[in-house]
């Protein structure tokens, strides 16, 4: 009897909530790099991207709220993780795009920082998406806000859906950067 119980407990632990869904490494967007090159911007630096003190990942059941971190539970199937954190991942992605465009200089006095008012995902069947609200600010305290929603295929099974959330993060970040740099206000604060 003890042997059967041990097998059952082991099986249930394998089936429920033991996976971790890591987001993939960022790959720069050729389109974003070409857009940045076409602007003939001065060299710039990127400061810290952070989350607003009020930003929370909202999760059901019970509408539990968790502060944004590098790891967020997905449907009880396991956490979706970004290293070192979601906002630092996006900060580094922005730096990579600027470097490839030839306009990044860590010592530049033109420093752009970001603050997320929203950085969240939904793995709901029929409505899977990443959602970002990012305010970009320069050293002169000029800023603008961009909202991006990136939808991706929905999946019914939790394990498949959560893997999809992790897989969609890098292209969602590419879309966020596209939306930021195509906003006319970007060129205003980046000069």
C-alpha cells in the first residue's frame, strides 16, 4: 500500500506544477535596427528599466496579486521566468537594438530610462497575450508612454499554454520596441 501511495504522489507531482517555463534569449529585430538607423539619432545610453511601485501581476483564483518579479506563476502549471527579471530583460533588449543600430554609447549624457505601469500576460484560451505599458524618459525628464498588446495562439492544456507564454515573450518585446521607436515622440526625446 505504501509503495502504491508513493507512486501516486510521485506521478501527481510530475503532472501538476513542476515545470518551469523560461523565456528565450532575445533576438534583435532587423526591422527595429533599420528603423533606428534611418533616424540619424545621436548616441544614447540606457539607464535602468523598472516597474512602478503599483504594478502587480493579477492572477486567479481569488484574484491573487503578486508583485512583478522574475518568476510568475502560470495556471498552476509552473512559473514563467525571465533572467534576471522581466524589466531587466527588456532593458537589455533595448540596448541590443541600439548597439546594432550603432547609436548606443554607455557614456552618453543622453540616458533613456523606462518604467512599466503594466507588464503582464494572459494564458486564457482564446485570449492569450502579453501586455505592456511603458513610460520612456530622457535625462531632461521628457517622457512618453507606449502601450503594446501582443497576442499569440491560445492553448487549452495548461502546460502547453504556459510554454506558449514563455515562447511569446521575446517576439512581444520586439513588438514593444517597435511601438516605442515608431512613436514620433521617441525621436523628440532621443535627441
